[in-house]
């Protein structure tokens, strides 16, 4: 295996933060991963994959293990459904495009989400009315202490809104190596409930959309609102949409009757974090090379040479202002490495 020293991670995180890895190794096979985990000479290891959901605020004084496991295979199918196994290093959007080429439905609303397959369950990625858990069957994950592979089914992953067991009690204990998803081969269930999707389809004159039409609509919407990390450093949505109680919502909506919201189960309400940030005047603002995107206030951006600390400081400034203005606490969706 090729262990390198003092490697820049600028090209391994979508924020484009230029921090260094003390040591670095790329993983392309499971046996190789097991051997790396056994290395006593490198007691501290830091796992990275697509680098799409993290903010690096300092150099990594550890062996950075880049997961680059590849492969997409059909593991089971019948006339109605197919189960697809994708390795952790596969690009998520490319997996979505592959599924559409095969005529498989279920992932179309999750088009153009940055990152790799292996990190999708950690975050329970979601967009436009669909979450990973809706199609998730299981994942294989390697125990970092024993090197053994374990299986986690949907229930075992304890999925929640941008949550899973891998962000909580299993955090840093496992490396996800592959994911199995159950997709439809026919009679696809289309999720067009999000108003923006319906509007996009209407504008295109599409009355009876296909799964490809849904994907195209989602891609068009995302591109109109979200910056391409290849053009400007970002990690997509930086903050989670806060979920508040009925009591808190009643107080909030009384003061802000025109605010957008989504009613959820259990007398809870989701308030768009982007709207809260925009109302506080941060949309399009720039603080050095750290800034807020001019089309979507939920996205923090690196205009060039911003450090992770500068972006983190900006996020805290935004959180404080939202708390002060609306009495609502917004939390980062991004994994912050301090």
C-alpha cells in the first residue's frame, strides 16, 4: 500500500479547504482496508470519502484513509423490484443516473446530491420529499477495531431527519463499505408534492411525468439554486431545517405570519433554515473569502482561500443572529472537524 506524507486535502473536500493530511492512503479493496486498520504505526486514522459533508478547520494529524471502493451490482430482483448494491466510493449522483438508465425508480428526487454512496446513510440524505431511508435495505460496515464486516438493516440504522446511528452511538466506530437499495422496475411512485417540482414540470408542459422527468426537474431546480462545488467551494446545505413544537410554532407564526413552514407528524413544524438566514440579511453577504451564496442562503461558500475556521466563524455568527431574531436554534448539517 502507498502511504504518503503531508498531502493537501483541498481536492478531497468540496469546500476546497486547503489543509494537510500528516499521512494519506487510498483504499480500493476491503482486504486493503482491513490491513490499514490493523496498522499499529498509525494509531490515529481519519476516514474520508467524497468530502461533501464536512468542514475541515485544521490539518489532520493522522492517517487519512480515503475510501475509494467501486462497483454497482444487482443482487436480487423480481418483476416489480430490484435490489442494487453500490460500493461506498461510488459517486451518489452517478448512481442515480445509472439507476435511471436501467429504468429503476426511487432515487430520482435525490438527483445531484453531492458526495459518495458510503456517506449517504450517515446523513440519511434527502431532498424534495424523499429520504434515503425510503429505499434503503441495508449497508455493510467495517468495525474499525476488529476489521470485521457487519450488516445494518433499515431499522438498525435508526434513521431520522438527517440522522442515523452512524452520527450517534456508532459514530467513528464503523466504516460503511457498501449500501443495498430497493428500487422499482415498474409502477413507480412519483413524488411531485414539492411545489418547485410541480412548477418545473408545469413550465415544461409535462402532465404525465416519468422518473427521468422528475430527475431532470430536480436537477434544474438544484442548479438554479445551488452552486457547483467545482466552481465555488461549498458543502450544499450547511444547516438543517429546524423542527419546532406546536407551542413554539404558535409563537413564531404569530410574529411572522408570512413565514413558510411544513407541518409534520406529532404536532411539529419544520421551518426552512434558508428563509430564516435570508431574513437575517446574510444572503449574498461576503466576509473575506467566506460567504453566503447569493441564490440560496442555506449554502455557505468558499470564494477562494477561506479557511475552515473562517467559514465556521461565519456559521456561528448566523446561528446567533437567527436565535436572536426568531428564538429558533439552527444546527449545522455539515460535519465540522475541529
